[in-house]
C-alpha cells in the first residue's frame, strides 16, 4: 500500500532527541513505522543515516537491503530520527540514497527540527562532553561558553533549512516535560497516556565538577569511567538530581550581548518558535554547598596528581561555592 508521509526527525542534538527516539522504538504506534534497521542502542537511526561508529557489522550493502525490505513491508507513515542529519548536506545525501523508493512509497517528506534556547542547549552540550569519558574536554564552563558556544547557534542553520526544505516543521523544546507528547501530536500520531522516557539526563553541578577534575587528572577513558562509577555508587549524592546550569552571570551576559538576542529573535521570526527570554539574569549558575564540596574532595583527592595541582582545583570548586 502506497501513500503516507515520511517524517525525518533531524535533531537538533541536546533537544530531547533520546526521549523521542526511545518512545518511538518502544511504543507501538498505529499507522507509524519506526524502522528497526540501523538503530543505535538508544533507538537513534545514526547507522541508517550514515553515522556508523563502530563500523557496520553487516556492511553497508546489508544495511541498505534490510532497510529497503522494511520500506516494502511498511504501510502508512514512517519516522526516521537521527540528529546527525542536521549536518550540512547530510539529509540530502540520505534521501538521495533511497530516492527511487521514497518517491514511490510516500506522498511527501517532512523534516522536523526541535529548537532550544542557545544557553540551555550549550549548557547541556557542555554537560555531555564532561560526562562522556572518551571526550577530552577539560575547559572551565565559562571558557566553553565563550569558545565553543557560538558553534551551537542555529539561526543560520534554520535559514538554510527553510530554503532547502520549505516544508520543515520546527518545534520548541520547552516545556521539556511535554516535548514527547507535543512531538507525536505534531506528526499526527498522539501518544497521550504514555509515560515519557527520561534519557541521557544532565548531571548535577556537584558531579559535573568532580568529573571535570577527574578528566584533568585521568587521561584514560577507562579510568574516567571507573571514577564515574564510584561517584554513582556513593549514595550520599544523587548525580542526576539538582541544578545543572554551569555558566557565570558575567559569561552569560557577554554571550547574550554578542549572540543571544539576535539568535532568539531571528528564530522566532523564521519559525514562530519562542525559545524564551534572552535576559542574562533568567538563568542562574548552580551553587555548591559545603556538603557538595566535601563530596567532591573525598573522591578527587585520592586521584594521582591531585596534590600537585590542589590550588587549581580548590579555586575551581571555590568559584561555585556561595
């Protein structure tokens, strides 16, 4: 049976994609196919979209054959989700690979992009880089915001998508608690009554600073992983509970003055999505208590090289204490 819509959820990264992908993978939704081919363990179609790390165990030819078989067996609408598809030319390359089949199988193709306030998205991106043991990010939060933050801005990307894919639908990330429900409402396949999945959560400030120090001292991803495991085993601290915003008021003010207002206003004008206030005072950096400080030191003081760099790390922790 032909017809239906091909929905391409192309991200952005750090906008609740894991929750949407997990729901689509685990929830039978009448009239909507979420392909099994080319998924990462979290449900994202990164391998199908061409982002195969580690290399494909079945090879590219096997992947394509498997996906074409799913296409032939499917009816109604289909959803494909990979935030990697927002890269320049990525979606066009993916569509061209299956252009012959997509054109006969679907009536139309609609990309979907979820947008989030740049400061919140950059904060989440920083948290992710510290959380992942293989990433060698060791910068202070404010340095990350200043140096890497501009690369996380999306207004120009939106302009390009509007030109290349005029049918693109844009959805605001906030409120995050209703994102999954609003996403599936947008594509005409409601999932009301299904508990939203919480995935890939940001760490709280205490865990973030402890891991940042560990990253500066432990070059091995295996050692970093073992350190994170020890943090999570310490039941005196819940790593996923508490405040996460890491940037100082001064750094936020400077960033907003340089980028924030234009970004938010441009996106609202182009898409109708209101990302929220650009006021630098809206977001407050997390504060470490004496108990938090003691928790961090208890775990990082035994690390090799800590004593030689104690003043550096005491200053880092102190910057976040009230």
